[in-house]
């Protein structure tokens, strides 16, 4: 049977990789819904190419242009937050949730509450609303499939597990572009240097998160909600080659690892076809060519984002929301040249210390805590810069 695919975030890196896969197997997959934030021309081209039935642009001011570009097609154009939520909850066999940042929370929750199979590439949704989302999935019968390469690797390693036999999971990290840089050198690092990831091809925000290792910190929180393990059973290991994507250690001492080329099409393909597998055009892993695999413990002195994320997870309540929101604001400020690279973690730390937000009881609470945190962090940075 042809699987209907709703692609939330079609113009981003995950969206493009997904399209590459589904367009190679037109008899197996059909894209029914596509969304984007502001890239209206690219969204319209994707909708035309795939024959999508619905196209949604988040920026409502761009709706007239989207309709004009889709004139003569059978694709319905819509815009705005409500339209995104409606599109996410609409009938589909797999919802690819690839909207970057907290903006993806409400659409992801809508898909989960509708009982869909959600291929989750938006880690912020679980970071900020993990308990709400897992509870909603249990109630609706939704399936959450991780697309992040690390969590997807763990998911594959756990395929033959009973669940209670896991001793710990180990998330691997490349270490980013500043893995060997001194703390002093990192103070002068530029946005251009931070987004130049040595292994993966990603968007600017995610690349900066990789450089600070906040990306791994967010994945630590995400892993807690995906796999139900406490902080003490989730470790992080630096692995510069990015060949081993993550590992699972069992109570008998056995360790299973998932290996593969650093190509996001591999975990995306696993989520698209689950519980089956499909071919991908990814380069095949040649261990003889790789020659060696290196590992090292992360340095939380040079990369304090890891410590902050673990503290936020263990604190619970609003802390993960504050962590994520403060980080997004700080990363945007760094990319705009307003703060130094090392100021990112400092701003996040200060936001966590200052926060008195209560634990969220609803998605609306999450959105409000996120909004309030962003406002506080922006005001604090403006005061320092003035």
C-alpha cells in the first residue's frame, strides 16, 4: 500500500532528505501535505512536484503569493498557526515532524493527539513538553518514531529488547567544530566557524547547538522521554568519526551499537518504512577506509551546555522549557553577531537560575513559559549590550 506522508517543515534539511527518499519510491509513498515557515517559492515548487493536496505557509502575509504560485493545481493553500495544526492532525500514515524549534510543538502535539505515526525530527517538542506528549501518545495510540540519528540508533538497538534489560544508553556526539579548541579560543569563534560542522550538513541553529554541545544536551532530555530512562542511565560519549550513532548496554554486559554513514536519509528511511526497511542512496560504510574509531569523554568545563541540560532534566518542571527557549534566543543573538560564542551557555545558565516558572500542565502553559523566558533573556541581553 502507498503510505500517505505529511511533511511538516518541507523546505528544511530534514524535509529535503525526506523528499529525496519518497520521490525515489513513488509507488510506495505519496506526499499529501507540505508546510514551511517563509520559503513560499520553494514550498509551492515542492507542492507542484509532489502533487500534494495541502500546502501551508506559517507566515500569513505570504498566503496570497502561495495561492498565486499554486494556481491551476488541485493543491489547497492555507496559512497561519491554526492551519499548521490542522494540517498536522489531518489523515496521514506518517507525519514527518521537522519544524525547527519550539514553533513545531503545537503541530506535533496535534498529530500525536490525533493518534498518528509521528516521525519526530523536532527534538524541542519532547524537550519542552515531554510528559504531556508521551501521555497524549499513550491515550491516543500514537506512535512516536525518533528521526534524530542518535535516538533512531537506540530505537533500532532496542528492537529485540524486553525493555527491562537495559542498563544504560549511550548517545554519541561528534564533538562539533570546536572539539579540540581551548576555552580561550572559543571566546573569539565566529558564526561562520560555528556552523562549519566537520561531519554533518545541518541548518545554522542546529550547527551552533552542535558546536556548544547543547544539541547533545537536548538529546539527553529527549532520550529520557523517548525511552523512559532516568538521567543516571543516559551517558554521552564523544566519537569524532560519527560512524557509531549510539549504543545500548544491557544488564548482562552486552553492548549493541548502530553504525552507518553520517547521512540523515538512513534514519529518515527507517522511520518512513518502519517496521520494514527500504533502500537508500546513502554511501555504504567502509570500516577499512575509516580505519579507526576514536572515543573520549565530553569536557563539561569547555562545554557547559551538557551540564546545564542534565541539571534541567533532573530539576524537571519548567526547567527544560527555560533551557530550550533561552538557548534559542542566545543562538539567534550569536548568529546575528550580538554576543560571543561562550555567551550562549552563560545566558542559558542565568535564565535557569532566574526562572521561577511552574511546571506546565498544558501545551498553553508550555507556550507561555517559552514566551516569558524569551522575553526575559532578550531584555537581559539588551541591558548588557546597552
